[in-house]
């Protein structure tokens, strides 16, 4: 981000049982205050994690991002992702 920016990020996790976690998060970023152009990005997402075994974690999530750029086009989009982690 640098010194010419502001960033606020928050994530809340709820652990239910020993194997599962539900999380929601949000991020707000603004940059280019002094150097221009001013860019603003907003992100919101949620994911669920589940240990299918002692060494294997699966995570599925979805999120939405909105980008506004005073010097160019704005964009927005949604994403869905999956991740598997194997610990040994």
C-alpha cells in the first residue's frame, strides 16, 4: 500500500467443533491521495474450512471486489475458490 494510502481489513472466524471454521472478511483500501489518481478498492468475502483428516484441510470461499479509479475505468467482480492443504 505505501505511505500514500489507507487500508482497513477485518476478519472474523467462528470455530464450530474441532474440524470446521466459518469466516467472513472485509477490506477497504484507498491510495493515491497525494500522488493521484485516487484508487479505491472494496472487498467482502466468506469461506469455510474443514479438516477431512488430521493432515488434510479443505477450504471453499467466495468474494466480491469493487475497484474505482479516478484516472481510469472502474471494475467489479465476484470470485469463488477452493484450496486443499496437506500437512506432513
